[in-house]
C-alpha cells in the first residue's frame, strides 16, 4: 500500500488524450519536480522570453506521445546523454507559436481541472485515500 506521502504525490495526477490540429496528443500533468525543472530551464532568459520558454519546457515534460509515438529514447541515445525530455524539446522548440499556444491552452485546462479536484477534496473533507488508517 502507498504511504500517505505517496498518496499526496499522486493526488492531481492526470493523463488525457486530446485531439489538437488533427493530432492525438497524450498529455499528463506535471509533478512538483518536473514543474521546478521547467521553471529552472527558463530562468536564464529575460522576462519576455521566459514566458515562452516555460510553455515549451512544460510541454516537453507533459506530452507523452503524439499520434501514438512517444518521445522515448533508445539505449544508444541514452549513452549519448539524450533523455525523453531533450528529445521532446528538440521537436517542440521548432513549432510555430500558434501551435505551441494551442497545445499549451489544453495543458492549462488540465492544470485547472487538477486544482478544482484538490479544492473539491478540501471542501468535502478527507478522501478515503488520505483518511487516517489508509495505507496501513
């Protein structure tokens, strides 16, 4: 069974398939580590550029696949230091701004849904997952 801390880490995780511009995207919400990593990657840029870089970096971490093709890397690529995020970044950074904005708008909807779920749980009290005695 999961510990209470593990259950809180899972709270708000979401994955959704969305069709955007005729392509099937599988998007996931980011955990705190991935969110911080995206913010950190953008921190080197001026304020105006940073806004766009944060979008790109979040999408590089949030997109699991496009039309069923994941941003996975081979063993050979791993040996060369590539990661799924770096592979996604190479592709996403080439997208035109309207495409990035459209995909990011869908990701933001998922973030808002996650916030609504957490707010609803707060309003209604503890869930069966996080109530005392769970995970023991």
